[in-house]
C-alpha cells in the first residue's frame, strides 16, 4: 500500500478557480485535454458520478438510457456543476448526442456549451475533419476567454499530454510490481480525469518509485468496458487473490493516445484521438479490438478478460458476442457482466466473478 | 457472372415471377375490395393503388432470391446515399425494411431470439436483432435474402448502425463503406459537408470495384432526378392530409412508404406515387377521409410499432381519431428540395447530413410545431421507442413544450418498434383513452 494524497475533484476545482482558471465539466469519452489547457481551462470529467440520485434526470431521459448519462444529467440538475464555467459534451454515442442536444435546446445551461463531433473510422480524412472540428472549438473558446493561444502554446500542452501518456503506459507496465490494490491503482490512474498535469505526473512518478522487482503472484485480469464503477468490482477481484493487470476501459486505457506526427497542433491533436486505441464508440473493427485486447493479455500474462458493461450501453453490447468467440478461439477465457453504476454490485454478479476467477485459475 | 445463375434469374424472376406478380396485381386491382376483416364501419377502404405497393415489394424480394451472381448486392441503412450504388446497377437491400416486414408479419420476435441466443443483448435495437437473427438463422418471411457483396452504412440515422454493420461485415467478410455524417446541433458547418462529400467520393472507387464497372455520371444524375421526383411526390401525398378529413392515415403511410425507402431512384416508384397521388386527390374531391368519423387529428412521432399497426389504427379510429401527420414518414420527403440534379455529389453530401434523426431535439420540436399548425392537429402521440435512442431522447421535453406552449394534448407512449415484448395491449389502450380525454 502506498500513502499518496490525491486531492478530490472539489479541492482541485476550488484551487484552480482561485488561480483564475476556468473549469470545464467534460462528459465522456474523447476530447483534447490539451486544447482546453491552452486556454487556462481545467477539464474536470463527469463519469456519472456513480451512486447519484437520478430522479431529476428522469424528467428528461427515458429509463432505457444508461446510468452514466442519467447520472451525468442529474448531477448537473442538482446544481453540483454550478461552479463550472463551461460544459463539454463529446459525441460519443446516441445517448450523449441526445444529452448535448437537450442541454442546448431545453435545459439551456448558463455556462457555455461545447459539443465535439468525433469521426468514426481511422483514416486521413477523419484526421482532417477532426482538426477542423477542433479549430471550430478553438474559435469558440477564444471568444469565451478573450485570447488566442498561439501554436507554440498549443504544442507545449500537446507535448505535456504526450509525456503523460508515455508515463501512464509505464505505470500500466509496472502494474505487477506495484504494491497497490486494484482500487488504489485505478484511483490514482483516474485522478487524471480532473488533476492538472503537473500534479498527476508527480503522483505517478511517486508511485513508480515504489515499484519492486518481484512480480505480483496473483491472477491477472483484463477489465474491459466503460468504467470500473462501482469500484467494489475491483475489491471483489482482489479478494479472490487476483488483480486487474490492465484494462480496455473507456475512462482509462482507451484514452492513452500515441504521440502525433504532425507539426500542426490541430492535426496532431486529431491524429492522437483518431489513431488512438480501438474503442467501440469509434466503430473500430472486431479484428482491431480483438488484437488490442489480446495484446493486453500477452503483455501482462493475464488469465482472462471481464467485460464489465453498463446496462443499455449499445456500443459495448454489439461487440461482446464476436469478441468473446474470438478470444475463446485464442484460448482466452472471458466473462460478460453488466451493471448500473448507481446500484451496488449484486451478489449474483459477485458469485459469477468469483466462479470465473476460480475457473481460469484452475485452467491455467 | 455464372450462366446458371443468370438463366435462373431470367426465368424465375424476369419472366415467370414478374409475370405472375403482375397478373395478380391486375386481378387484385380489377376485383378490388377491402380485406374480409377490414373495419369498413370506421375506416375508409384501403387505397386501391396499394395493390402496387404489394407488387413493388413482392418483385423486390423475389428479385433478391435470384439476384446473387447476376447483379452486385449491397445491404444499406435506411438513410444511406444509395444513388451511387443504384447508378452502378446494384441490387439494394434494406435490412431495416426487412426488419419492419418481419415485424408487420409478426415473426420479428422469433427471428430476434436467434440473435439473442448467440449473445446479442435484448437491449440493442430490435431491427438489428431481427437482422442479425435472420443472418444467423436464414429465417425470413420472404424466402431468402441475397448475401451482400458490399455494405453501406450511413450514420445519419443513428450510431447503432455502425456497430450493427460491423457485425454484418464480420459475418459476411465483405467491404463496408461508412458514410459518417456529423450530427447537426444547429446548422451543418462547411467542414461537415466537405467531410461527407469526401467520403462519398471515396465510396465511388470501392463501389466500382465491387460492381466491376465505372460510374456513369449521366446515369447518376438520372437516378438523382428520379429519386428527387419520387420524394417530391411522397411529400405531396403527405401534405394532402392538410385537407379535412385527411384522405390517408399515417398508418397507411407506414405501409406505403416502403417504395420510397427501398426503391427510390427507380422510374416505377415515380409512377407508383403519381398513381397514388391521383387516387388521394380523388378522395379529397369526394370528401373521403381515412377515418370515417374524423373527430380529432393527431401527429405520430418516431417509428411505427410494426406489429400493432392494425390494432392502433382501429382503436384510434373507433374513437374518431385520425393520425394525419408523422415526423417519421415526413423524413423521406422533406429533403427532396435539397437534391440538385446538376450537382449530385455536392447536393447528396448536404442532403444526407440533414435528416431529422441527425438533427437536434429542438429541430424536431420545431418540425412538430409546424405540423401541428399546418395540419391543424389536436394532439401528438410520441412513441418512446426503446430501440431508437436518437429518435426518443428529447421527447420528454418536446412533449411538455407541445403541451404547455402550444396547448396541444401530447402523450408519451412507451413501446418498441419491432419487439412485441415491450407492448401491453390493455396498458396502451388505457394510456390512449386518457390521451383522448385530454383532447376532448
């Protein structure tokens, strides 16, 4: 166990505000942190949060919309986002598209609303489109902030993010050598969702200093899905003398982007997202997703994959049957479970996870 | 091209099949009478020209049975820009229409369960489940579906189609063209249109390769011209319902929209809708309404509930309620003026970005408000469709606006367009009764 003090979202918001920075509440999944930072805007991501009372959102959204979107809207309607200066809604799926549209047309928040359309598919035209989309947002932010950061400033922020992505990868690769529970590991990793880069970097560096030479002698699992919430799932895995060795999650690994090539900052930011790890919301092919998950298994010698799905998340649902089949053919066992981020982990799910871990342990 | 396939195609479809279908149509047209159980006490007889809807669809699926190896086959999403494929001579199949047909014939559940057995969640779109189920089990009420040589998926109706077509591409191992259309919150930006245009241009090369021939731009212009003409006629048919009583109901439109979705760009479709328009004008002249005692006029928002069309149509008609306008059927006509025959690719890029499903919730509300005024409506039924999130999200706010700002009775009716498990007759009836009371 490491003694790392990670500030809360509230503390970060208050501190950054006191420094004169603006705060952006950012809904899932992909966006360019660097673009906002160049405008002295601190992004603070809104992934739910879990265990939110969603009654207020029920006045706008039907019951068949996922709990991430329900909670995200309720969180706003309850007034928890009153402190932020702008709201960012990336176009990740039909439900988030709807959320952005409801914000704009009906809820009409007092804050500036920024929407981002993310192209599907991985190609040159899509990089060009996203670069133009980011230029449009740059103009919107310029009007809001009253200044235009130059290319040098943008590149500086891009380089910072690229450095952090490299460090995050190192953190993942050291996972088996770190004296951290899965909950602690993901608490550190997910603090990137709201921490300024220097703070996040120093926490990662501190944690990495404690990496030992001996590997964890536990059963490694790859966790795939949107987010590990409620975090009890991580405890259930650890209680079985197993651990999350690496993940294929939207809030974590799917957003560890490679370095861009272009010297144009907008193109470079676009390249990073478009060419990033496969993600169902980007419509990547089954082969791309399979190869990626397999590479994670190979890298960590994980013994199995758990698809942990948020109920009503269509992008994830469509991939499960074929991915499960492909993994099976490659002798990689997998389990599909689903949950609502606002509900405690049901006993039935806990039993299934335990049985799965026992099974893969016996088979390995 | 396989000679055996070609001979089979010519004999079974071109000669015998078509002839038989046409003879049946002639007979049905000549001896036209409503089906035995048709509620003539509350409804006008079905449109006589409706026999041609059956003919067009029957021919389409019959051709599909024998077309493999004769023409290239493309499976496409309902809002996809098919004009290029049409000009290249593709046989085009719309899995969503096939899904709707399965729904209307009440076999969608059985077919969907084939997909569910393979692990596809009950919470994914019921069209997708029907289609994947049909793909996995080969079950279909139309005999046989041709295997695709190409898949064309356009995200202007939802993102779901992207994942769905990924499944199809994986299963059939054929090229997948994705036309990604940025969502329009207000107005489409220049770079949005440019992005779609580039994708359309890039799609030509892939389509030509599969078709084994080059695209003729004069043929493309002709297809665009026919497509535009059919859409304009369809729009005119829908606008005819501004008359009182409304000559056809939206439930009729649901049935007769199949050709505008499935066969736009064909001369037969233009002829068909011209004939239908003539019959509708005749009805207007004679004061015939789709609902005999048209007391209230309402709007339908979202997809039809395919397996309950007759049930809903009769229950509402019994109470003098005529459903006269729909945001859904309107979607296949409202963009017709944007098509420019002289600049087909540019105008397609723009047109295919603007379907109602690719636009904001505020735009849909405006569309409904306009319809309420132009069609002089008393109420709106908003089908909250579990299977169609982009259409359904926003309806709760839209309903309140219609109710509070326009003073129009508005009902949110939760169901599913193709999954009967989400529909309870008695519950729906009591919801509709309460809605009708609101209008009185």
